[in-house]
C-alpha cells in the first residue's frame, strides 16, 4: 500500500506518457470501464453548472460581499486552512528528519494505517473531549491546582479557529507522513543519503539541501488535497470551529440548505469563493516555491558538524500521542457511569450507554459502505486494466477540489433524476470519492505487475479476461483488499454527500456523531464516535485476515 500514494504525487504528468498497456484493443470491457467513469464522475459537471449558475447574478455577489459574516468567515477559513497545511507539512518533515532511517521510523510506519483509518469526525470529538473547559486536560489541571469548577477559557469553537487548525494539522500530519514514507522508500533516495553521509554532511544538511528539494515538488498534489479539504471541511468545523461566524464552508452549507432562493444563491457564490481561494493559494504557494529555489539554488557545500543523537527518539511516539489520547477518552466516556468535574477518572464503569445505544446508524453505514465498495471494485479493476492512462490523473479531481460544491452538484443531479433521498442516490454520491481513492491505492501495484505472467497465460490458451481472473487479480489480492478497506473507510467518513443526497433520511455513524456533538450527552456521543472509528478498523483487520488466509498455501503471496 505504501507504493501506491506515489501515483497521486505525480498523477498529472505520469499518465501523459505512452504505455504499452494502453495499446490493448478496444473491447466490451473497455466500453464498460468508460461507461463506469461516465456514470460516476461525468454527471457532476452539469450539477456544478446548476449549483454555480445562480451565482452569476451581480446582485448575489453584492449581497454576499456586504454580508456581515463574510469577511470574518473568509479570514478564518484562510487562516485555518493555510495554518493547518503548513503545520502538518512542518511536523511531518521534522518527524522524518529526526527518525529516517532508524528503527523508530519503522515503528511510525506500522502505526500509520491505524490512524489513517481514524475518521476525522471521531478524532475531532475525541480532541474536543480532551481540550474542552471540562475536558480531561482541564481536569488534570484542576486536580493539581485545586479548582472547583471548569475554567472560563474558550478552548473549542474559539473565534480564531485555533482548535480547528491544530486538530486538522495533527490529522493531516499522518497523511503526509504516509506520503513521505512512500517517497523515502525509493532506492534512489536511500543511495543519496548514504552518499551524503559518507561525504561528511550532517543529517540536517542532507535533509535541507538534498532530500527536501526533491520531496516537496513531488508532494505538490497531496498538499493541494490537504489544502482543499481544509478549506471546505464542514463536519470538523461544526464540532471544533467558531460559530459566530462559522467558517466559509459551514456558512455556504447553511445557505445552500436554506429554502430561500437568495440564500441558496449566496451559498453558490460562497462555494465559488472556496474554489477561487484554492486556486489563489495554489498560485501563491507555487510563487513562493519558485522564489525559494531562486534564493537557495547554489548551496555553499560547506560541511557543518551535526549534533550526535541516538537513533531512538520520542518524535515517533509524540506524533501519535493525540490519536491515542483521543481513542482513550472516547473509550472512557463510552463506559463511564458518573463522571463529574474535577474527577480525573469515572466514578464507576457501566455498560448502560452501550446497552441503550442505537446501532441502526452503524448498520446503515455498513451496508452503504459495502455496496459502494462492491460497485467501485469492478469499476476500478476495469479502468486500470482497460482504461486510458492518458487522462488518468483527471479521476483524482474530487480529491483535490473543495468537497462542498461537488456534494451540492451531486444533490442537484439527483433532484433532476428524482433520486434524491434514495439508497441509489446515496451510494452514487459516495462513489465519487470512494472510486478515486481505490484507484489511488491500487494503481501502483497494478502498473508494476509483471506482465510476463499474463503473456504466459495467454500462450496457454486463456483470453485476456480469463487471464486477469485466474492469474493477475489473484496475485494482486493483497493490494485489492487494501483498496477495498480504504474505500470502505472513505465511504463511512462521508458526511456532506450523505446529508445532501440522503435528504436527512439516512442516518449513519458520521451524521449521527455530528448531530450529537451539539448536545450534552457525552456518553452517547462517545459510543457513536467509537462505532465510527471501529468500522474502518474492522475493514482493515478483515483485509489482513483474508490476505493471510488466501496466502496460507501460496508462498509467493505471503
């Protein structure tokens, strides 16, 4: 799985080159692959036009720009998105600089899949339980300083979105560490580190003058994906972000959900603003990178002695402490009986919250995710086998564009087809994100497959499809199951598509957790958040067990 993220890093340029695999003759399978793409992604285009068309009226823009919430919401959105992206990049770079290569780096890599599967909403709720005025950290201070009541500080939903920025930065740090782990695993990088060390350069010099100038350009598209998510995030902003006014994405969502036509038009204009902000920030980042290269294009080459340090460091542990604490506090609250401030631990442990829990949202998320993955899997395999590599990178558009206008576009398409508030509409809306993620995970192992096996199978009399069924796909069972697990996790985490396409009639653990976050029952909220976190983890465990079972008598797959 670590080899696959590379395809997102070089998605646009890497598929413009010719490839022998793309010279396969046009067949029914290739037609099905093209049809699947058309049904999954192409309808979003007219949907975007329907969503954005009302915003072409000048009066709508005048109303938006004169709204007393717009300026503050835009400033908060930019600061939280840019701040979280930069902090995540700096944190991931520092961890990699401290640990790579060492045994601690291997420990970090082993923990990454667990926290990548940790849904954003569950993590945000766990962090809220930690830093709230009556949260775990405040209780620890209260016991040390003998406080009798919660402090009056504003640690969540603060007006400057500090809690939202830091939480998104921590979550995206794990994603960027995963990308760096993929890039650093390449043989060329390893040889360059060995050569630079043999020439007497310190670790800091090796990273600043050799590695980072190569890694950062290849991390461009993942950084764009992180920035786009941070700009348009709604669920985490509802839980941790400010409310007077909220971020621009939340404001746009509220306006688009308003029955008033003028409010909906303002929501469309705000969605356009999110896309314009993304474009301007990308251009600004590109300009800063070009200026940095101009300033530091001629390094002096002078060796500077670095401080000796042990290969074992706490950086790898510190990077995951917030995740483990969030999981721990969610588990404690789900089993807590009475737990009043300033007690550090629950007065009693009880199963009442679990016995009274509503498991219907979990089962709804389970069957929606299962149906989505089962539909996305044949589309993914068909596209990778028979689809055109020339325009492959365009499939990642939903991952690098703000999700709010895309979700609204899906809803307008479903309205025109009378499929809103239906199971078909919800599953289709999830496919828009699940399908690109599954391609992203599977494309690396798929294109590195040794085609000599296929040639041998065809020489023995099998046609191309039978050779795939009996030779290629069984040999790729590990990455295929990993792609299915990640696709399921992506489906479970979808909030806006479920809310828009489902019309509020399909309650999943994600929508339920966001709805409960506004209430006061922390036990019920903790149960639903844990269920949301457990579903992706179970998917990954199932994929691991199935791979081990399938490879039990096949030495080459172990």
